[in-house]
């Protein structure tokens, strides 16, 4: 049996997740149609899955490897 505090926590979590999702949609900006590094087209599926992406997956991997060093 759930009590009022359990329900309040569930509602709080739902509101937090909705707020975070809205923030991600608004702050990510528009994805590039072509990679900023190599100029190749960025696949539509990547642009939908990673809003605001500016690189193709290969260039992004290279960028992350260089940044890690």
C-alpha cells in the first residue's frame, strides 16, 4: 500500500524527468547536416538520437580520443 509520501516522490521524479527532457531539447540546438570536421553528411538517425551533434560518429570518436589524452 502506497502512502502520500511515496506518491509525492513518484510525482517529483516524473516532474524532474520531464523538466530534464525539456531542457535537453531546448539547450542542444540544431544538429548539423554535415560533419564540422570532415564535411561528410551526418546520418539522420544520429541527428535524431544525438540532438545538437556537429560531427559524424567517426570524427566524434577521434575527437573524444584526442580529448582524453
